[in-house]
C-alpha cells in the first residue's frame, strides 16, 4: 500500500506509511471490514482511496425483525488494481498537456467568424 500511495498520489514515504498504518489498523488480517467501524475522518480517507481505486465498497440489505430493511456497507482492498498500479504506470484520464492536445481549428475559431 505504501508503494501504491507513493506511485499514484505522490505521497512521501512518511505520509504513505501513516496512511497505510491508519488503514491497516482497521483491516488487521481481514480483506473486508464493515463501514460502521470507521470514524468520520477515516471514512473520508477511505473514500479518497476508493477514488484512487485502492479500496472498493459493497453493500447488502437485510430485513430487521420489525420488517424494515437495513443496509450494511463494507470496505475491501481492490487487490487486482493494487497489483496493476504496482506493475504499470497509473491510469491518467487527462492528457499531460491539455492545450497542446487541442487541434489547430480550436485556436482560430474567432478569426473564422470575423472576430479578431
């Protein structure tokens, strides 16, 4: 997890160690934990890691004795993506040079309509 955070997010080694220890304190030797165990700040961290595709969520619904439905949310490691991130360069949704990737026609739009 430390290497993934260094590689994908650009965390320094001490920052990555802190985050990894914080997350692993919840998981222990398990691959999945219940969301109710998290405090508010750690839940925000988990959502960040979900955006990075390091963690994933799932939920199940059960019926209580009074007939109401209850949803239980779980967090788990996204092992496939963690392994891919360690082997490959991380996915980027944006080009490195946004303006350089635009076609020339975008830059002369005003001139074509007589607006200079």
